[in-house]
């Protein structure tokens, strides 16, 4: 397999605190890769480095073998990186449809209205298309964020805890969606605390703890890794 995303020796320092300490990991094309670990491990910080919100103190990020350090967020979006946020970042006074339409128009996709309708249908939000985003229940709002991210036609989709606030049925639907995205050649990097979802959908998993990658492997390898059990899985079982 070929890596779409490569993170090499990435470190981020906040004053005297090392949020990331020489992180190395790959995300293979057309795969679903999990990024797990305890709160404060550095997962969202790594997302911010990948999408350009924060520059690394040291290290390099490559997309399709092209170094993207220093590229602004809008350029990275145009290169095919999309993301959702741990904290909901919707246009709360706009409708569901208009939230997705704005994203499609900003990405300058052809026929943005059709793209918006397509993503809303894909996420099962058609019956809520005219609902004001600020009035959505948390689960539907999470799905709307995914729809909006997909409207930009990303090659690499960073999902930051997309199952947070979803009920069991919605989480199962999200798992099906992730597999659909993989079949459409959309590569997914997934931060999630729902271990049943992670272990079910991921091809590869990287485990962060205190800013370090302590393990990488298949779901079966990760579940049986003593270091991962001690640092994280033992606390979430």
C-alpha cells in the first residue's frame, strides 16, 4: 500500500510542555486509520498540525509525498484535506442544506447545490435539510459536520470524535458510512473513544500517549498490546 499522509518526527511545544514528541506515522491510501489514546495525548494537536491550524515546532508533514509544512489551511483544503472538529463548529443560524452548500461553494466544486444534496442524503439528513443547524440534536449535528466536510471533495478526511453524541443506531450508521467512504477512495483518519467502532472499521490504528506513538498495528494487535492496555484500553473497557 502507498501512504497518502506521512508524519515525520513532528513535535509541538507549548511553552515548557511537549504536546507532541517526535511523532512518526503513516496513513495508507484508501484506508480507515484510527488514532486513539487518553485525553490530553495530543490527538487533536496532531490534527491541527496536519490541517495547518498549528505549525510543528519540528518535523514534517507530507501529503502524497509533497511536503505541506507552511501551507495555509485553505491551500491544504484545496489539496484534498477535510476535517471535522471535536467541538461542533456549525453555522448555527443557517439551515442544514445551507451549511453544506456554503462548504461546497467555498471549495468551488462544480454544481455545489447538487453536491450539497448528495452529501445530505449520504448522511441521512434529507428530512432535516430545512432545519436550522442550531436546533439539531447533537447526533444529527455531528453528522452534518461530516456532510459539510465531504462537500469539499476531500481525499483525506480527518474526523475528530464523530461518534460523540450519537446513539447506538447512529453509530452503526456512521460505521457503514466510513466503509462507504473507503470504497469511494476517501482516506479517513479517525480520532474516536468508541472502541467498538474503532476496532470494527479501522485497518490500522496508531496509539498516542503523552505526545508519543506507543503502538501501531491492526485492531487485533492493538487490543492485545500490553502497553496500550496499560495506557488506555484498560481504562475504557
